[in-house]
């Protein structure tokens, strides 16, 4: 069986990072690690061109602006005056599972830019809001936080690579236009992957008319490429994969280890944090849209529906270790588990888990056992091939 295109390379001998993303992709095809996909090759050619144009690219961050409003206004650069030679970025849009993250991996690993950063777009916006809040606390609500925020970002990265570019929050929409205008004026190059075309961002949301200039700006400073691969590699990876393991013993743990590695293409996982309304959901392991939790990490803490909604929209797959038998003695955990499964089911998140028993026998006694029947039914459906073939709803 040909491994999926998101599989991690077996070693640096396939293609030196300095060769760029296109040779790296071709090396993996030649080694039989991935199947040839014309749509992915076209995207890799575009990324290779951008790789050439950004080699050694290093626009200098401007010092923080001083003086009054008039001096800031006179020195402000419109996006049309972006630094000479600043390359246009690339926006890869396509349905889930088409290999966008794998292509981003190859580009980012090989990019020869002194200051570069790759992160999930949701995480980037969380950081931006925290910095804006800190700036206003120090300088007051009348001070404009956007120029210093842009200065701090470009000081860290002249190349920004965003996974899963998406806009759902009105607070994000309100600052994106000015922030990205300031970033482009400072020479920042943006590469992004998304399931949503720029023209469809924030579609149908209140206040979208005010968001349209940002869409125009994106289309002006970032080339848009639709990845029209006919194959959904993500669904192929999970199709046929056992998703419910009983009991939660060493064999089940090894199976979950293997599933997590398969679903992430062996990408090293790291802890992350989802922040909303001043609170945080700690995610012990996450990579490529897959999160892994011990049961107590996700259901043993005081989390509520908004927290589980954030998890369900942020990750397309969850791996949960050690779901216990549920009953009156651990009712709080059971209640949170029910809320979690509702959120996962409604957003078509895939679940791989180990548990003390099968779903219909997890909660057999106590006054809330009847309430769990719907959850058990959903857990059974979530193991079906029909459910596993459904797209994730963000």
C-alpha cells in the first residue's frame, strides 16, 4: 500500500532541505513514500518559485514609531509602498486531506529566510489579541496598538506560514485588515493553507461588508492556488483504521500510538493551548489537526461547552486514552464526556479511543444511564465508515 502524502520522510538523504520543496516532493515520490499527484506537483512548483524568491530574504523591522499622530500618519506606508522586491505570498486552498500540510512542511523546512515562523492561524490571532490587550493596559485605550504589534511580529518573522487560515470571530475580523496592511508594508511574506477560498472568508457573518477590504488585500499581496487533487488522503488514512479499543491496556496504548503516528504522518507532537474568553484549554499533544488527551485531561477538568466547541472546531481528529466506566461515582466526568461527544459529533470530528468497554456498556447504571444512550449511539455511529468519510466542520 502506498503511504499517504503526509507521511514523514525517513531521513534527510531523500532531499537536502536547501534544495527546496519541489525536489523534496519528487524524492518522496521516487522513494515510493507517496503517490504522484499532479495537483500537488503544481503547488510544489509554485512553492519552489517562492522558495527561490525568498532565499536570504530579510527586510529589516522598522523601529517603533514615536511622536504624535501627525508624524505617525506622515510616515505610515500604504500597502502599495511595500518594500521593493517583497515577494508575493501563496494561499493554498483545497478540501481537507489533499496534502496542503505536507506541502507546507516541505516549504517551511527548506525556506532559507533568517526569521520565519509557522503556526496555526487561530494561534496567531490569539497571540495578537494578547499583545493588543497588554499594549492597551500599558498605553491606554487611545493608543493605536497595530503599528507596534506589526513591528513586534516582523522582528520575529519576515516569513509567516499559517496552517488552516480561517476567520470565524468578529474580533479577529475587526483587526485583520489593518494588521495585515501593516505587515505587508513592512515586507512580511505570508504563505497559508485553508479549506476556504478568500472570497468565502467570513461569509454570511454580521459585519462582513467591513471585512471585504481585507479580502481584497489578501488577493493583492498573496497568490491564490486551488489544490484540485481528486484524492482525500486524510480520509484514506483513517478509513479501515480501528477506532475503539477495549480494554485500555498496553496493546490499546500501542494501537493508539500507531494511529496517532499514522494520522499525523509521524510529525512530532507538542503541547498547545486554546485560549478563549480569558481561559485556556491545555492540549497535551497536537500535530496536523490531531490532538491526543488522556481522559482525565479532557473530561476531568472543569471544562464546558465553549471549551469543547473550541476543541471540535480546531482539531479534525481526537485520540483519547483510557475512557473509564461511567456512573454516579464520576458523574461530573460523565457529564463532560457527553458534552464533548456532542461537540465532536456535530462538527464531524473523528475519534480514536481506548476504553473500559464498548460504548453501549460504558454507562449502565444510575439515574443518568438513559441520558447516555444517545451518546453511546453517537459513539457507535462515529466508528462507521460513513461517518469517517464525512468532512470536518469548522
